[in-house]
């Protein structure tokens, strides 16, 4: 398995690239110049606009002054760093540079013109790097008189803060050039990862497909912008929701990146959602214009303000039904976690399984969980005891006769769930709400197994249920309004954030998460990048709490494959077909951490 460049190059000598020219002094170019100057490099900043050059200098003065205030630089270090930056409006200033990094606008015409001019200016050994995230490095290199010295060096915004740097090789790039810029990235305190040449590289290649699907989901009116963003923040631990992130990146920028990716891949997942074109052409490009998916206080502001699409606080719902007692069906981790959540909120809980022994074992698991909470100081021993006393273990679903809400958390198998709902239909009193925790099966199919489909709804909790704040509330076309209101009210009482979505495969989170994971597998399958580099890229460049392969091994490759198959079957998009590598690993019994081997091997406990 390939290792991150930072591992292989940690003992290499300091990079000989002492003088670096940065062509294009926008936000990214200015950030790169700051990183280089702080690391002791001589920086030649070049921009055709004198105003842009002056703005860059002012921005450097401001950011370094802020660094001094925060104790990250001394005043002497700040003075030295600023003295190392000189700005020019003529490319000929790059004549003595050891490395040139261009971060001009994402246009082949502009970038090719810069590279052609640099050919006649710089020394033969000077390395030429493009900061593109959407255009072909190979195509730019082919137009140069020295293609072996051309590569991609993709920093992430803001460059001073983001640790990831993608080092992009074309088939023409000399290994010595890759080594030199890799060592430079390490000198700068960055984490370089090696990637091949395709639009988006690793981080953006995976990120923008996901963002595009989120935009399409919103455009289809499947869920509100607030619910889509909350679902991905709370369900996946992401720092921002996808629509807010599109506004931050710039909707016009995202559209350009996706168009370049689609031209290369012909994958429908990369075909820009029409709403991106509509917003771009209307000038609603996100934060920078003051309006995109959301409306902002002013152009450039991060403060979201209310607009016509903002949900009203405390919007009146149909009055819900009274819920005092809850039945939880199942004996696994999810069932016991859900029972714990309801008991902590003061509900009387009946935890029923197929046998008394299984139910008692599930209750014992809850007891251990509550004991851990006591040990960590999260609750008192008295509160833990009272919580456990609210849970009654039962070996038959007949014990659900008087519950107001029955929540099933049994195996993710439609036939098993339908049999259970047929049983609940018989044993639960009229007016009881019947909920399924399915993550991928049609809720309406469970509803149709009963004589009261209007009482059936989806409540998709996330594992571990006591810790995860999100519940996807899934209405079918048959769900009654007061049932929806009831579940929303209950979610508030158990301190969960409810998001509404329709009865469609994957709901919100899995419908956006698993195509992203599948695309990561395809990258490895195609030998485009290593597991380690992809995981590092998504954690460092995308702010993900776990890399895709870490997450796949935790979720379970068999579970992941099952969800991928459901999504592919429902949406019939060739791009959603499970990666063959995933199918092969599952067939070989390599299911992730639970078997000791998945994409990686794990020490057996």
C-alpha cells in the first residue's frame, strides 16, 4: 500500500527551492505568499493589476499583525516575513525564481498564456506549478517547452490554515520535480499527498460530486436547505453543510469545477445541477455576492439573514398525539441505544425482543452504558438507576399493547420488518404511532403491512443513538399529519434534531454519503491514489472527522454494499453502481473492523 508523502519524505533535506514566484495575487495567491514568506522563502508576487498587488500587500500586513497579536509570530519575525515579499506587475520578475506557482483564474487560455511566457523567462531548471483544481495539468504541461518541469501544486483555502497540499503529476512530470515540491511542502509545515491528473484531484474530486448531489436534492424540493445542511453536519460530523459550503466556495466556482469533471468523466454525478447554472447566471454566487442558497447580511459576510425561504420559528404544526410510553422492538446496539435515549427523557419504555433472554441482555447493555456515563460525570448514580427503572424488558411484542409509540430497530431486512409491522398492527392499541428506524428500505412497504398505514412513519436514528443528535423523520405519502407532528414533538423532548425528508432510498444522509464513499473506492480501484492519501486528503482538505476508508471499515463493508445496491436500484444511475472492489472484499469476508480486515487490517482483540 502506498504511504503518504509526508511519511516517505520526512527525513529528506530541506528543499532547495529558496525563491518562489507566485503569479496571481487573489485570495489564494496572497495566502500562498504568506505561507512561503513565514517559512523563510523569498517571494516574488506577480499580478497584472497594481491594485491587486497593493491589496495583497495590505492583506499580508493585516494577517501577520493578527498572527503577532495571537502569539504565533514575534514582531521581528513579522518584519522579516514582510521584507521577503516583493510585488511586481511583470512576469519577467520571475526570471530568478526556483519555482513559479501560478494561481491565475481557472481558464486554459489564461494559464497557457502564462506558461508560454514563462518558458522564455525562467531558467531551464525552474519548476512551473499550477494551482488549478479543475483543469488538466497534462494539457498545461504539453503546451510548455519543458513539460517535465510542470506539475500541479494545489493548496486549499485559506492557505495559511489548511494543511493539505495535493502534488499532482502528469505522465510527463519528472520525479525530481515531484520530490522538490514535496520537500518544499513539508518545509512549509504542510501535508503533501501524491495524486494523478484528473479534474478535482482527490479532495475536490470527491467533495464536488457530493456538493452537486446536495444541490440536486434541494432543487428537487426533497428537503429544505436547512434540513440538508443540518443532516450532514449532525449525521456525519462535518463542519459545514453542503449548501452553506457551496455558498462559501462560490456557486460559479463550483459549477466550473463540475463542468471540468463532467467533461473528463461523463459521470452524471458530476453533471452540474441546473440550479447551479441558474444561480450563477443570476449573479447569486454565494457569500461573495451576498446571496446564494442562503441570503447574507452583506456581500462577503458570513452572517445568514432571514429570507422568504427561512422556516418560521415554532411554525404551527397539526396538534400531535400524546406519547407517555414507548415500545422499542429489537435487542441489538441500535435498539438498546434508542431505548436508553427515551428512558433518559423520562418516557416509560418497553424493550421487547424475540426472547426474554435477548431483551434482558439488551437492558443489561443499557445498564453498562449508563454506568459509563456515571463514571464520566455525565449523570448521577441516582439518575442512572431511575433511568434503568423506566425500562421493562419483555420477551414478546404483546407487551406493546399499551404503548403510544412503537419503534422497531430489528434487522435491515424488508421481509423481517414487514412481519414485525403486521404483528405491531395486531398488538398495538388504536392511535399508537408505529415507527421504523430503517436506513435504506421503503417506509411505505412497512406501512402497507399494516391496516393503518396512516400511523406509520420513519424515525432514522444514527449510531450510537445516545450520542448522535440527528433523527431523519420520513413521511410516506400515506402518513397522517398528526403522526408527523407527534414524532417531531417527541424528537424535541428526547433532545434530537429532527430533519424532514421523503420516503426515498438513503433519505438525506446516506443518499449523499454513500456515493461519495463509492467514488473514493473507485479512486483506489483505478490506482489513482492510495487509501492513506485519500483519507488524509478528506480529513485535511475537507474537514471530515474520518477519511472514507476509515469510515467504511467502521460502518462495515457489507452494510455499505447493501446501501449502495439500494441506491443504485432506486435511482438507476450508472454512477451509483457499487465499485467492484467493494463487492470483491465483501465476497472475501473482509467486512471491516468487525472481521479484523476490510480496506485495512486490524489487530484482533
